[in-house]
C-alpha cells in the first residue's frame, strides 16, 4: 500500500512547479557511464545513475506533500526510503519481494532513528535528518551488506544527513521542505561509500539509553503510518476534513461565511500563511486549504495552481480563518492530529465534531479511496490503468515477479 501510494505521489510530484529544477540538476550531473541506472517516474522513461534518480524521485515524492507519514516520528518515511530502494532494486534486477523487503527494513530503521534522534537531541528535525539512515538500510538489505558494512552505511548516513530545521520550513516555506530528496541522496551515497570501505562513527543507536530498536520484530511501524488524502501538511488536514464534513450535508453557500475558527494543537497554529504565492506556501498553510475546501469543496493538486492562489473568493475566506490552540487537543498531539471547526455564517454558527484526518490506522482510507487517489495522482502523466498493473505486481502476481517498471513504457 505504501509503495503504491509513494509511486503515485512521485509521478504527480513531477508536475509541480519547482521539481523540474531538481530533475534538471540530476540530468545535468548524473550520467550512466557505469550502467547502474534507474528510471525517473516523470513519464518520460529517462534513466539516470541510481544516485541522480534517487535525488529527483525522492524530491518529487514529497513535492505535493501528499505522501505517507508517521504520526509518532512526525515525518514521511516512505518518500525517503522507496526511491533509493527502487533505484537500486532496478539496477540489480531484483525481484519485487526483494524490493518490498528492503522498503520494510528501511522504513523500520528510519522511524526508529528519528525517534532516537528526537529523544537524544531534543530538537524536532525533518525527515531528511533521520530518513537517510532508512535509505541506507534499504540499500544494505538489497546489496546483502555484511554486518560491518551495514553499520558503517548507517553511521555515514546519519553523520552526513541534512539538519532540516522543520519548524523554520513550516513558518517560512520553501522547496527545501522536509529535506527528503537530500536525505535519500545521502543514504544512497553513504551505502555506496560503505561498500567501498569508507567508515562511519557509529549512530544514535549506540547512545546510552536509546531503546528504539528494542521492539524490532514486535512493533511494525510500517503498519502504523498514515496515508494522506489532501496535498498539504498533515497538521492542517483535520481542519480541511471538518470543513468538508460540515458543508457536505447541505447546500452550503461559502459566500455567506463570516468567520472560521479552527481549534487545534499549538504546532498547527504555526501554519499561518493566508495568501500563499507558491505551492509550498499553500501546503504549509492552514487558512488557505480550509478556505479552498469551503470555496471549491475540495483541496487537490489543482488548488496549488495560480488560478487558485489568486482566487479572490479563496483569499477572502482565508483571511477570515482564525487558528486557536485548544489545550485538550494539544495534549493529544503528536499521538493524534485533531481539530474542531466553527463556521459563523448568515444562518448561524455551525460546529464540527472533533475531527481526525482520514488515512490513519484508526480511520483508514478504503481500498477504493486509496486506488482513486493513486489514479488521480498519476493522471494525466500516465493512464489510470497503470495503478491496477502496479498493484497486481506488488501483490505477487505470478506472471509479474520481476521488478519491471511500467513508467518506462
């Protein structure tokens, strides 16, 4: 499920403004002289050296901010692990089972590294800072590294991983975001260095008191992550969901809305951009997605486009959104991501239930909703039927055991 979701997010990510900058950089800097190539998931069939493909694909995977996430570590494990695992698996002609095993290993190690780093450092850093270890672990698994090579791959990746001060990125959004592209790139380079004999200096797992590896084999973090229905920060999604629920049951006139109050946790109130000028600013805003949901009854990739960013109705509603910290909801974060919305309209005040965004284990997306999301994300780059093909292969279709990527055809 997470691999399929990530592949679809990558493909849609390549249609976002700004991703072409990283794709162009990768094309200009990474040739395929040694033959270890992987395909870009932009529909072009272009193949680059695995390191360049990883950098571009991982950046695209988080380009929409609609990729998988994990509540406890507050980041995006699949986007930083799937691209390097896919690139190396493709270069090795690995089987789909080998690829899925590598993703699983990288996901588990990455999440545990993030939990340990946050505990030891006491600083909330973005996915790239710990995801690099997950990327390196997935490659170590695919290449059957020795214990020593694996330890050095993890050590090199942690030491060289991007710092990613996430709250700065939340308050001043840019294309850097969670540092996912560079975290994945550091992970694959670190694995290649370790394979050649380069040594690391240990990892956070060696620190006294770190216990995040104790549950390996008992707790499966890959089953605890969430899938995102909307292309914006997860923190804003309960508000979007609450607004859509309030307006779905009646013929709602958004022009009659006078004020919107969102009660939520403190970190979410930092998503305060009201008039975003870029897709990244729209993703790291709370007022704008809520306003778009009110005005258009949705928040999709289309609401990142210029016509939405300059829409007077959406911008007017965005100005009316007030973000308030609710102590009770704040106490339940990060284990839960919650909001309650009040709409003042001409006919009175409408109040939502305390709302959690769909896609978490306690409120999963249905199979139909997951597939429809994936089909929507790959179109129009690819025919929607490609989702059925990929899902069949990932689920072990006996006629499709090799890791053949339909993005090449």
